[in-house]
C-alpha cells in the first residue's frame, strides 16, 4: 500500500513538472489581465482561466510525448523521456486534459468551442512537425501562445486585445528561434532542421530582427490607435524597449550563453505586457 502511494505521488509530481506550472499559470494571468474583468464578469474569467490551464497542460504533455528522443539528445531529462512518467499515463492524462478543455470551451459558446478544436489540432500538429521543419514550427507555437488573447477577444472584442495578440504572435517567433538555437547540438544528432541549423548566425539575427520590428510596430499601433491613459502608454513604451533589450546581448555576441540570457530576459517583456493590459 505504501509503495502504491509512493508510485502515485511520483507520477503526480512528474505530471506537475511536465505541464510547466510557471508557464501554464503565467498564461492564466495573461488571460486575467486581458479580460480585465469587473466583478460581474467573474464567470467567463474563471472559465477562460481554467480552459487556458488545461489547454496549456495538454500542449506541454503532447509536446514531451513527441519530443522524447529530442529531449534525451539535448540532455533534457524530462519525466516522459526518462520513463519516470510512463508513456501510457502521459497519453491518458493528455486526453483527459483535452476533454476538459473542450468541455469548458463548449460552455463558453460555439465560437470558443471551435477555437478549442483548432487549438488542439495546432498543438498536435506542432508536436508532429517539430522534428521536420524550422520556421513553420516556430510560427505554430506563436499561434498557440497568442491563442490565449484570441480566446479572450472572442468573449470581449477589443482592439487592444487584437493588437496585443498580434504582438504576442510576432514576439514569440524569435523567442522560439532562440530556444531552437539552444538545442542545436542535440537537434543535429536526431536530424531536426531547425532554423538555427539551416541559417548562419548573421542571417538568423536578421530574421529575428524582422519579427521583433513587426512586434514593436504592433505596440506602437496599440499606443496610437486610441487615446490611452498615461500609465498604459508608459508601460507599452517600456515593453517596446524591453523587446530589443532582451535580444540585444545575443545580437551583439551570439552564443549559447547570450541566447539563454535573452530567453530569460524575455519573461520581463511578458510581465510588462500583463501590467499594460491591467492598466488600460
């Protein structure tokens, strides 16, 4: 009995580790900031945050299921890759999360339900193509990340959310490219054709700069399209600066250390966007 309880606890901890609680809960906070609810709006807020949590958890589980060999090649000893979280358990839990996610979206309405199906298809499609393509896989991840904002926009149409969704999409692409850069050695072993493997560091920097420029432009539009309060304008301006500050060190001296530094620093950009959303 004691051994059974220990095994259950071990699997539970492995599931929690796999679904990346910090990233999943961060997405929930982003939804909270995007909806920016009044007290009367608590029901769609709770539903959207739950949908975000279970949808995000599904994405991470499915990604790790498909990335078992890739994770081991890159010395990422994640629970599914190492067998700590049995494959059949991971598949069962991911299907349960997908079902919960779609059920919640069904109660939110027809369009949210359709979007939930598209979201799950994109997550599964990414996991399949991740080992086969470069930029396309990064674009699919960006669509998934920005999907949290699109979901809120369906519930509460707002030009602010539309433009912030565009920003999230464009900013996520170069961030994902940097994450691929960190995995180059392992990806080469398994034959993955990521963008950092296909392009020189100089060309890679130009590609990332292009998307960062478009991301910055979307925030400029966000500032100028309508009259914003002073706090929001200041926060969005700082967010634009943080976009370039995050990547500047890598652009100046591209290597594994500066790429890791840039990825970590990019979390500040997400935090600033949340503050800007809350301030509007």
